[in-house]
C-alpha cells in the first residue's frame, strides 16, 4: 500500500467531543469518523487493525474448537419473549417493526437466537460439545454512548456460545475459552487481567472479565500485589463491616412529588446523580417495579424492569436484584432493605443510616431516616455486610495487600447453565436416552473496544504506539523527498524487499514535506519507520526508528531488514 493512495485524513487538532486519548487519537490519525451519536465509520487504517484483531480472535477460537457462523442481526421478538428478556432488556434494545407490525430487535447479543438454532438441530449427546461463534455488529442503545468506540451504539463483537451435556462439560468449555482469551490478549501485546466478575442478571455460575489496564477504564479492579488474584470491585470478596450505629432519628414521612425518575429522586435528595445515589428501585405509574443503579462515578448505566426479568412477577427477585445492585456500588457501606410493594431509594453514602430513604407504598411519598433493622418488617431483606474492597485490603487468596487500578472491560466469559435452554426448550438425549437441557456458556469480546483499549494503553504525546501484532501496518518506509526520483526509487526497492520478507508495509511516497510525514508516522503509530533520504542514496545509510522507544539505528542496505523484522 502506498500512502499516496491511502485514505487517512489526519488532523492536527482534536475534536472537542473526544474526551479520552483513544478517541482523540483515532480521530486525529484519520482512523474513524463519527456518523451519528455512538456510530462510527472505520476508515482504512482502523479497519486494518480491526481485521488483525479479528484474525487473532478467529485463530484462537478455532484452535479451542469453535466454529464460525453468521446469524442475522435482525432478531424476531418471539425468541426474546420465550426467554423472558424482551421486556427485561429495557431501553438498551433497539426495537423495530416490520411492515406487518411484527416486532424485531437489532441484536444486542445472541443467546436467544443461537439457542433457537441449536434446539432445532442438536439431538444427541454425541453432537456435544459444540461451540459456535460469530464476529458481527451488535446494537445497544446505550444511555450515554461516549468515548468513541469504547461505548458506542453499534459495535463489533465476537460472541461464542458453548453447548455441553453437563456442568463438567460446560466448565471445560469455560476453561478452554478462558485460556483462549488469555492467548488473544497476550498475542495482541496488551497488559490485561482476567478479573472475577459479577455475572449479573445473565444467570448463575461464574464469570471473568478480561480487563485491559488503563486509567481511562470504567472498571475499578482490585489486583493482588503478590499472587494473580484480581477481581472487579463489584465482586472482590467483601469483608463484613460492623453493624451501623443505632439510628436515633425518627422516621419521617415526606412528600416527594414526581420522584418516579432517578433524576427527580436525586434532585429530591439534593445529591448529584453520579456521586451519591447508587441504587434506586421504584414503581412506575404502570406499576412496574424498576431498578436502576449507578456504578462508580458514572451516570446511571443500567435500568431494568425487574418484574419482567425472566418473566418473574416475583418481587422477591426484585429485592435480590436490588441488593446485588447495591453490592455492585463502589462506596456502598450500609444496609438496605426493600419491602414488598415499595419504591425504594438507596443513598449509598449511608455510613450511618441517616440518609437512607425508602418508599412508602404511596405514590410520591418517601420515608427519610430509615433504619432497616428498626423500620422494616422481617420480610425485608437487610444486608449489613456489604463493603467495597479498597486499596491495601488483604488479598483473599494470599493476604498480600491489594492494589486498586482501573481497567477497560474488553471481553467477558460466562457460564450460563440451563437458563436459556430450559426457557426455550433446547434439549438433547443423553447416554440413557433421557431428554436433558443443554448446558451453556457465552463468551464476548468487543473488537472496537479492544482497539480503543490498546490505544489507551499505548500512546504518548506524539500519538499512538501500536503493539506490533495489531498495528495497521508494521512498517512504514518513508521517502523523505518523494519528488526526488532517486529517493523514491530507492524507497520503492526497500518497500518491495520488506513485502517479500512478509512484512505488512506502507510506502510513504507522498510529495509532502518530511516533517509532515514524520508527524503523521508518529501520530498513526507504525511500530517501525524506515527512512530513505539522501544518506541512503549516497552513503548506504538506512535509518530505522522504533516508535515505542524512539531509538534510531543506522544500517546498511545489506543488514537493515534484520532490525525491521
Ligand atoms: P459494559 O459493562 O461496558 O456495558 P457489557 O458488560 O454490557 O459492557 P457484554 O454484554 O459483556 O458487555 O459484551 C461483551 C463485550 O462487548 C464487552 O466486554 C465489551 O468489550 C463489548 N461491548 C459491550 N458494550 C459495548 C459498547 N456499547 N460499545 C463497544 N463495545 C461494547
Ligand atoms: Mg453494557
Ligand atoms: Mg460489563
Ligand atoms: Mg460484560
């Protein structure tokens, strides 16, 4: 490829809306352009990196026994109604109707669709285990799409689903995927940790998030300074805290008109929505019980209609969900309780309970100064041992101090068990001819987010510093003055040699000033730059610059290739 033909419109300035390095640099390096909120076009350089990431993923998925397929993006509502997630998925699901008024969604994930596929195909244990995957665009109408490819509304995901005959099989598949993910992120040259993660509403069993370490990350993780223990702060084993002091304040009933939205509730409490309120459960006008929770110092990022989760109209589940949610709130220290038929607001700074607020079984009314032990009946669930892990806490495995760090969730692996197979009737006949539900797992990697994470982790004030395995080009050969015939010809010769040596190489043959070209090279971040100027033509001196270290080496035509490879 010649730079004179490459569509990579680099910019000197950063667009105002780009808040983090990866977003800014991808823009400036001419890799992506915004189409609409949370939607991006990948220009050639970005697409090359995406294809390399996908290729590494494919190789590792195939090596672990995965087989690539491609399912439709458009999914009929019926599958989701069967699993009970049509309602539960909430506003994050992009829903559309066809001309006959039938409901569809643009797939945010594919558990339902693949379960529907496999239930019609797999008959016998002899066909198991089975691992199917695809690499495809997913759609999630994120409440706050931001940070460019990091949280977009249309994004590329690799999603693999495993089907086994029993739990042992599922655990083996999980292990294979865990190992494959470890290989993938290692091959990409990223510093990452598989962290024990909460698997949320997706089902029982275990889960790990593959987290790329970077300050811009949205995940707080606790990493042991000695052993390899790492866990998201939502999951890190919590030590019980002492029961809060007896609360003397009287329960106070207050009118809270129109507080059935999180914004209104936060407003009522006079707290910024992103700092203090961590979990909110409330009943809507339509009598749905809704749980919303806020993680870290971010905006509300998950809202669930609880009484539609798994089709359960059971408030008990709602209570459990709320507690799980509260447990997933950094800084949350206090007990919460939810009583049947209440709307509940939990103020997460409840070191003491003075701030706790709960609903009052009346629209637009809350109780202040709630003390769960005192004010809830015995049906209420009260949690007193929630505490988020913090810097210096002992590692639950080896006792060494934990370090808190930030990371980007680039992938996640889950065991699903029989949640979907039971709901959707996906069964097989076991060795005894008995019908059994398939035992499943699911495994996702965000391809675009991984690219962004790689940049977050590898950049300097000049631009991107690509890990070689996923750089858009490994090597750039720069003809310093391409208007000079002898330099251009020489550079073309070098370019051909590099190609013949199997390198992924770009020839910068643009008739631009050398300074402009060098700046672009640093901004785009090619790992190796070979400079062909008058010294090469006249003195047989070929300069090789390593982007990462900035080191410059002088070689001769006879031996430069050794360094470049
Ligand atoms: P998050 O916690 O950041 O919202 P998630 O847990 O909802 O992500 P999963 O359902 O586990 O995401 O999807 C698998 C992978 O898809 C994630 O690990 C992430 O890399 C990627 N991903 C999820 N949502 C987005 C998004 N909006 N934009 C880009 N990538 C995403
Ligand atoms: Mg999400
Ligand atoms: Mg997540
Ligand atoms: Mg996830």
